[in-house]
C-alpha cells in the first residue's frame, strides 16, 4: 500500500464477465516509479500481457487519475484511460478534461480497472468508495448526449455539480476502431479507440457521483510555494494568462491562422502545406479555401456563446458555440463544445472545407456518436482522395459538407461497404481498398494538424509516438511556433530528435500527475517538482522526476516492442518524405528528413533500431516482462522474443 499524499490508495478491479468487484491498494514502489494516471495505468495494462486481443476479454481498460488530480493544483481535472488500442495494436493512453478525474478521486478512487466482457450492456456507478454494475440495455444504441440525460435522471444527480458521466455512443458499440469515450459536455478521450474497447466489453458508461473532497497536501508549505509559483507563471504567460493569453481568448484554435501563414497546415489530405498553396495550385477547385473562416478569432467574434472550464483551471480554453445550419433541407440549431483546432482542421481544410458552421455540426455529430474527430476527419479526406483516384465506386467530393455529415453517421453505424471500411481506420481502409498512398497515419493512427514538411519536430514526434501519429506525446510546436521554452527553427531537423524526446518525457510526467499539458506553456520542471513533493510528501529532485518520465516512455516502447513493433514502424506517410510531395509557399521544397532525425533520436534514447535494450530497462529499474532480448551492443535489433 502507499501512504503518499494525493492518493486514495484504492483501485477497483471490475470483472465484467462475472460482475465481481475487488478493491486493492497501490504498491508504494509503483507509485514512486510510475507516478500515477498514465504511468500506473500503462503498468497495469502491461501486466495484463502485451499479446492480448484488444477486443477480447483479457484486454484491460483502465480509468486512472494521478496524485495531483482533483487537487488545488491548476488544470488538475484530467483523467487517463489506458488500454491496448484496437486501432494501432500499441499500448495507448487517452485523456480528457472536465471534472470526472477529480470526482473519481473525490469518490475514493485512484483507478478503475475493467476486464472481461459483460453478457449484456452495463454501466458502472461509482460513489463513496464503491462500484456497482447496473443494467444499461435501455441505453444501448443511444447517443452520448441522450445517454447522459437518462443516467442523470436515474441516479438523481446534478450533472456538472456532483455528477460526471463518461459514456460511449453508437461508434463504440459498433466497434469503430477510433470510437472514443465522451465525458460531460463534449470532452473526449479521443485517440486510440478507447470507446471501441468499452464497446467490446458491453460497458456503456462510467458514472461518478461525489461531493468536493480535495486531497490535502502532505507538506503544505512546500505545496503552497510551488502552487503560487505555478499560478504566477500561468498569469504571466502570453499563452495562458486568463482572459488575455491566446489560449484563453481563442482556445486551441488560436493556431489555425498561425500554421496557415507559415505553410505548416496540411490541406487536401496533406497534398498541400496550406490553403493558400491549394488555392494557387488547384485549377478545378470548387472555391478558394480560407482558413481564417474557421479560426479561433472568427469563432470568438461570430458564434461563441460560453467559455466553460475544467476543475481548477483559470485558463478556460474551451469555446462553446451555437450555430443554425441547414442539413437535408432542415434547419438545425447546434450548441456544442469544443470548437478545437484539430477538429476544425481535420473536418475543415484537410477535407477542402472551410464552412465554419457545418464543421460545428460535424463535431457535434462525432461527439454524440462517440468517435474521434481527428481520425474521422482524416478518414473523410482519405475517402475523398480514394474516390478521386478511383479506388472506391462511391463519389465522395472534396468539401461537400452534406456528404460529410452523412458519411459521419454511416461510419458510426458501419452502414455500407465504404463506411465499414473507413470504420477500420486508415490502415484497415488502405488494406481493404488497396489505397495505401491515400493514408496519413503512423501505426494506424492518423496525423494531427501540423505538417512535418514545415514543423520537423512533429515529423519525428509522429514517427516515435508510442500510440501512433500524435502531436500530444511530445508537443514540439511549443518550441517551433510559440518559442516555449525557447524558439527553434521549425525547418531545421538537427536537434529535433533530442528535443522531441525531452518533450515526450515531460509530457509523460504531466499525464501521470494527471494535469493538463497546457500548463507546460507556462510551468516547467521546477514547478512540477515542488507541487509534486508538496502533495505527496516525497523529496524527489528534478533529475529524478525527469527519469520517471523517461521510465514511463520506455515502458510503453518496451510494451510495443513485445507486441512486435520496432524502428521500421517509426515511419511517416510517403508524401511527407524526400520522394513524396515537397512543401509549398514558405515551405517551398521542404520535406521531412526522418531517417536523420531517427538516428539522432535513437542515439539520445539509447535504443537499438527502435527497440529498448535490456541494459536500458535495467538502468531505469523496469523489472517486469521478459525483456526484449536486445543488447545495447547489437548492431541491429532482433525481433522481440527471438533468441
């Protein structure tokens, strides 16, 4: 057991096959080595076995908070959902904000571990240190928003006051590989298919009811010193300053015009590096693309109606909008959050679409069906390119918003051959339609709104992310665009391997606390250490905390190595490389020097061709599993499991 501050020392292990719930403590050594949330969650998933079927009963679905979740720490309303991804086959962790992470802590838990498969749909009800499984047959087939309303009435809770609901929609039920888990007002554990795993287990929702019971720091003086320092940094940052900073004023979509102007904004399924380049090159385009129409500035000026926030967050980056749109001759009123940068890009300019209000409708539909907006938008763009090239019989036209809305619904329900293929994700769709040149993914997960021909750090970041192409494993645009912690040239590849690894380790720490990554726009390792020590009562150094982040990242890579992934899987879509499509505009002639960055990255990591050598595992104190069988002295990586 652990007596560290910030922990409840209580994890529920729920076997959905027989309905049995057991409660267990957290090993003290594990709490110190893997911190919590993402780190501990991945360890639990690892112990279940890397060879499990992602959609089988043996896969673990872990809902985890961290030692700083639900505390006075700013931006501490996050929760990690860890599992083996049905989209990529890798270990994955996906986080969402709001209040559910805090409420799970306040309800007496550090985590919920779901295994097995229920015979009929169920939801888990969590209150006062206990978990109860309840029938959810009447909820199966309903959207996330209706599910939330029905459950709120059933449990006699007050949504947004003492009740949090994390639920799947039809996409998860129908095993769409990028089905997600939605929390409260449209907050998503979006990437990696966590909702698909829940659907395979017949788990419709996790419902948490609690009052506000914030943990007290073990060392109040140290904690308050770190907390005050962190608050000052957040208030003084040009990015996070409440009601002044770019993130607070415009949300994540503050980046739309910035990346467009630097020609680092993938457009038309990544063929172009900006909408301007598209306009100059596409002779048969239906109309000019204007990224400003879907930017944070435009949203704030025209359709913003509220700015809700998460537990203990002064930044309030969530932008709630309201629009009236026409669909199939019917006028629809849509009020939703959040009009995010990634969602607006994926469903917008990457699909040759700049209809601001229709994008709001699409995001709302994705949220209600419970599927990742980034993957969904990428799959729509992939369908458009496949149609253009004749890989599929259906006509899917670039920027046709009515078609896009209809196809979103069809994907969620696997309605028709095209939608069924798209529901398998980029890799599955490419296999089915023999369209590998149209896919924009790494390890099965599609890219985000940063073009690696311009932002070279994102190139190596996508390639080496442990959960597939992901901007949030190591957010190098902080340095390449925002100059945090210092400005680096986005077009320069040298040094990006080491920079990416440093961001990856830092984010592994914040994801394990679990606090929002956006605090890293203001805070650094000094603030992290002081608040962590104050809350837990530990006395770790900055180097020791950074080593914990490195340990977590290596544990994930080790898991993937045992599944069968190595350096050959640390790849990028061909169109971003030297023999692909070079950049345009300010990115004229640029491509991503991936192999050079991989060599630098592996050297910094101490990996052998993308595999963690056993000596590295020993150095980091990772003592679970069989080891990779690879030595640091090997010139090439043996296949995991080979003698």
